[in-house]
C-alpha cells in the first residue's frame, strides 16, 4: 500500500504548512535540479538570485546577498560561522537570548564557540540589560530573535543591534518563522530598523514554500566570503553553502510562493492568523486556562498533561513549550473551524465550560 502524508486538518504544532499551490507546482517542476552546481543547472541558479532579491524586499535590504538554505538551522549555523571567521578572539563567544532556537547550540558545538545564554525578561523577550552583561571583547556575535519558536515573541532588535555595535560584534536576527508576518506587525525587526548584519528567514515556514527552503541574508556580500571554499572541479570557483547538492525544488517553490503572496497575500494571511490567535487566546481564557497573550500568532496555555495526552489521542498534533504549556501555532492551514473544534474537544475532555455558560447554571 502506498504511504500517504498526514492531513493538515488537526496539525496545530507545526511551523510548516501546506505549500501555496504555485509553490507546490514549482517544487515538482524543479525536483531534479541542483542549485549547488550552477554551471550545470543555470535556470535554478537564476531563480535563487530572484529568491534572494525577493527576500531582500521582505526584509528591507536594498542590495541583498545570501542563499536559499536547507532551513533555519543551516542559516543560523552559517551566521555563527561568519562571525567566528570574522573574529580574532582566542575563544570567540556568541550571545543568544534564552528564547533562541536550539540550532544555536548545534552551531556552537560544531564551530567550537562558546554559547552564552542571556536570560529573558518577564515577557519572554531578550533582556537588553542581561545581554549587555554577557558580552565582552571576545563576543563575535549577538543574536536577536524576531518571532520566537515557543511564544512568538520579538526581541528588542534595535537595542540588541546597538549592543552588538558597541561590542564590535556582528548582529544576527533569527526571523526564521517571523519573517513573513513581521512586515505587517508594526515592530522593529529588519535591516532598515537596526544594524542587522545577517538574518535567517525561512520561506518554508510562514512563507508557504515547500520544504526545504530556508533563507540566509547578509547585508554586505563580503560576509558570504567568510563561508566560501574553493570548488576546483565545478564550473564555479567557490561555494558558500553548508550543503553541497541542494534542493532546486526548495528554491523554485520559494520564488513561486513569494511571487504569489508578497506583499498582499502575506498581509491577508497575517491578519487571518492574528485574528485566529486572538480568538483562541480568548476562548482558552474563557475556559479558565492561564494563557500567554500572543504577540505574533502563537498561543501558549497552561493545560494539564492528562488533557494534552487526551487531545493527542483525539488526533490533534500538539506540542509543548519548555515550561510545559500547550502551544498552538496559527499557521495558514489552521482555520477558525479547526480551532473551534479543538476548543470543543478540550472543553469536553477537561469538563470545563466557558465562563458565560458556567454563569447560566
Ligand atoms: N529559528 C527559529 C526561530 C525556529 O523556530 C526554528 C524552527 C529554526 C530556527 C530552525 O529551523 P529549521 O527547523 O528549518 O531548521 N522551529 C521549529 C522547531 O524546531 C520548527 C518546526 C517545524 C517544528 C515544523 C515542528 C514542525 O512540524 O520546533
């Protein structure tokens, strides 16, 4: 029997989503191409330049350089690698807020840099004061998160950029998930808002491209030179990517998604996701759960592990924060009807009724 992928109708935990139809079609068309060898596959190499240019528009970077990576993990590793190459410290360190993704731990392990985790504030964002305390002469990179994995929080990007500047460190913004909603969310986060040197922004998350399509952008193309190795037997002379053979499907689908959706489609999706997150937060609060108010469309709430397991048994795909809260990511495939059905199941499982109903008794 042929295996089938899961349906998306009960997936509340994922940061990936159904690709836009044009992105799916482009991915299929470019399945057998390798942008890692532009001499042999020139059409997909041209598409990659187009992808970087579109990512530049999304992030307010007029003359962007970068590439389509396998995902946010690779982009973050490469940002740390650039900073390590730039640094002349004996043992360079990288300062990441507690809200940072675990890919920075992989980067530190691989690259032999010290990882310094700065505590977050009461609202789960990087605390600029705490970051200040962590940096020193050997700091190669300061990281800010624009849309954190667990709570969708946006760090104070301009303040962190200033700290990096004052320390002579590079400044990296991880907008892997947040990059396609932040243009509409009225918070400083991009290359125009702060002295950002490098950024992660993944088309395969909120960008609605097929996996794998991550993004690494650099403000100054010379930063990419820090990654380049010679490629003697290819028609091109150097390669800056971490992987060799790469997915042309990811590149083509990233371009197709951005051409279809930037900016109006992403703006409309942001509005839908935001409204859904606000509705869910309200519905959970009505059921008397402690809710972490959403900034970007991720909702966390204190739901017992028994109820969590029962919901999973009902087929809901859920995940938890490090602190154990239930976490729902309002991705494009997450509809209001889905959330209503989810809240009904949660109410039934926990025997709770929403406040107005409870008052009726
Ligand atoms: N930076 C941030 C802020 C992220 O949220 C993530 C992934 C990454 C970097 C790493 O990106 P890649 O996974 O593309 O390498 N955050 C989610 C996580 O690790 C990714 C995810 C995606 C989780 C799909 C579940 C899922 O079904 O939890």
